[in-house]
């Protein structure tokens, strides 16, 4: 083999090796989302949770400029959905409820709920028994948990208090007087609790 032939063989081999990592990291070629992305539709643009395929709705209304007491912001979302959903959510759908801050002092607390998801949601404040953790309630046949002892809820679109649910892209809020203790904030529409919509709030 001549020196020139050996040189070209080396160049060709190097090119193949350089391409291998690119092809091994690519998808299957089916057009499906990569790891960490769920569901169809566009998951790009402002408001997407990076790397999780979470497309957020733009809010269509705003709460009052100020709310009484400590303000707890709750953000609701649902993964893999980019069109407004109707009917009951299926079991196994990825839904998220995030509370910030998760610890507040006792007294007047305003819970501000932003529905950044594509389905209607709500927020119910339930007491947590001593030693219990959020997510341990067992939904009934209707896909909902027992609301006994509820301290209140935000379930009206662009308004305070109780209603028919906070529509996609809307906000709702409720102001409560909370004693020291642990509470569970939940969305209690059918299957939403089982699908992950719960988080603890500590008052101390």
C-alpha cells in the first residue's frame, strides 16, 4: 500500500469515528420526542420547562395588585398537553402542583393559584395529620380524595373563592387564617391527585 493510500484510509477512518457519537445520540428517526419529552405538539417557546417537555399557557388574567397576609404562589401544570383538555384526566397523566414558599408563618395567608396547564384545575387546602406526608390519601371510585376538614379552596377563574374550577390560563385565589401545623394543597378534580397534584405547606 502506498503512503498516499494509507493517508486516505486514515482520514476516512477518522471521519467515521467522529460521526459515530452524533448518530448514537440521535433519535430513532421516527420524529418522536427525545428522552424527557412527553406527548405530542409543540414544546418550544417561552414558558417551557427546560428538558421536561412542559409547555405552559400564557395567563389570561391577573390577581389583585396586593393580597392580604403572606402570599403563597401555587403553579399548576400538566405535561405533554398542548391543547385544552376536556373530560376527566386519565390515570397516569403527568400533572404538577408546585408551592412557593412551602413554609410560612401562622396567621393570614393568601394562596394565589396560577393554572399554567391545559386542563381546568383547582386548589383545596386540607389538614395533614401528624406524621402524614402529602400524596398518601387514597382517592375514591370517583378519582377524588375526601375533603373532610377542608379550610377553603380556590376554584374560580380570575376571582377569589369557590367556583367551577380555574380554567386553563387563569388565576384564582383564597385568603385563609392558618394556625401552626402542616397542610396539604391539592387539586381534587377526577384523577388529578393520583396524577401528582399535591404538595405540603408548613405553617410555623
